[in-house]
């Protein structure tokens, strides 16, 4: 009976638009408390306090919902149509992570999860809860345990069928379902993901220090990014796919069948010059309905300015200078840094004398004083 229900569930998930499904019985889920505590005690979570605020609930599904008996993990392929690494050579354009170039996946997956969960309730009369990055759920370990793939050395899920390009969603249920067969780790001796990481955020196989990760720095972190990391960020302005894109298993990846995951023109590695002029209203309008809105205009422009400083494109100097008058210190500070990378020493010193007279923010002044 359990096996038949699991098979029917897989058919319903495919009809709803999911590319893969796996199931793990709650008694078979490993408790992650020790690993999570180690990660947090080492400070590798950065300022993502939500990772430690509910550590007990995150460590095991029963910590979040004591009645859960099975966890259904579902995946949707968002494979790109070209190599994400190609954009890194276009220094005057800002590179945006593949997952963020289309419509925000949360709403798409949530609706489909509810469709599958609704069918299960109809069939069994049991209870369900659905999650898409909205609760303390350890999606990647659960997906690996449920057989969707394995956690690669870059800590993300790798699939035999879809490479590194899977969005994940979860359904917790009180139904006891037959578990799927978990697959093994197929990274072998490959360490391409570790070797390519620009900031050395992958401190060892399967170990990430978020404080150095470009995705964390450009999305989660709202402060002044350390100087030693800026040049290593290159032209990444929202997220980073380097460790994902280099994975050999991507040779089996497929183009996303969901059209809404395909890149929108305004999100597809646009010229930095276009992005420098965005005020809050223009930022919201340009990126509405996409994950990019999460960064907020100020931090996004901060990222764009870092990319400008790394571009070597002196033609951007005139577009950067107006941001020395921006309302946000983090923007003004990065405008200073970008100009310090692009302007000749004499011109920069002349500009410094004019601007510093009215600057009173310590972080911004510090950037003026620390020209390389």
C-alpha cells in the first residue's frame, strides 16, 4: 500500500510540473544538531542569525513538527541555456546568478507543492505542511537522503539527471510512505568546485564558510565588504554560480522546461553602466517578481560598484561620480573604492580634496584614505 501510494504521488508530482521526487521516513533522517552547532560556533554563518535562532527546529523534521512521519522532497530543474562562467569575461557587465534571472521560484514551487499536497490529503485524509525556504528546513540534506542526488563538495545538491540546477521544495506529512533509495556520493576525487571558488569560501570538501561566499556577500550581507574580498568578487553582482557551473555532472543537465525560469532581458548580465543609475523606485520596477529584489537597491548598487572597480573600464568613472552624493554611506564608500581603482592617482587626489570636505561618515572617509 505504501509503495503504491508513493508511486501515485510521483505521477501526481510530474503532472504538477516537478522533475523529480524522493521520500524519506522521518525515523531515517539523521539528526544534524551537532553539525549545525559546529558550523555556528565557528561563526561560518556570518550574520545569518536565523540559522542559529531555531537550531533545534532545524536539526530534525520532528523539531519543526512533532507529528511528521514522512518527508517528500521535490525538485524543479532550472538549468541554463549557456555556460554561466562565460559572463565573467565581460567585465563591464554585471553577472547575476542563474536562479535569479527569471521569476522568483518561491511562488511557482509553492503553488505546485500545494497541488501535490492537496492530492495527498484527498487520498489519505492525513495532514501536510509545505515549505519553500520559508521555515527552518534543511532541504539539501533531506533531498540527498530522499534520493534526489547528493550534497557535492560545494555543499549543494548534485543530480545525475540535472547536474547542479535543482530548486527544492518539501512536503511534511503524517502519512507513512515508502522511502526512496538514497543515492551515494559521486564526486570522487574531483575538486573543481573548490579550485574555482574566487574567495576560497569552500575551506575544505563539503565545508563552506559563508562569510567568504560571494552569494552571501552580495545577497545576505548588508555592510561594507572587506577590501581583500572585493577584487576577488570580479563582476558578480548578485549571487555566484562558479562552483555549480564547473561541476562535471552538468554534462547531463537539461534546459529548464519552465519558461518562467528563463532569463528576463533586464536580469541577464546587463551593462554596469545601466545599473549604476538605479534609484530605489527604478530598482524595484526593474527587478519586480525576481529574487534580486531581496538584496535591496543600496546593497545591489554597492555590488555593482565593486564590479565597476574590478572592470578596468575607465569609461565608467563619469557614471560612478554622482554616487559620491548618494544618501547611503555603503554606496558612497564603494563609489570611492571603485574610483580609486579606475582613476589615475592625481585625478583621484584632486577629487578627494573636493569631496572629503563635506563627508562625515567614518567608513566613507576611510575609503578615501586607503587608496591602494
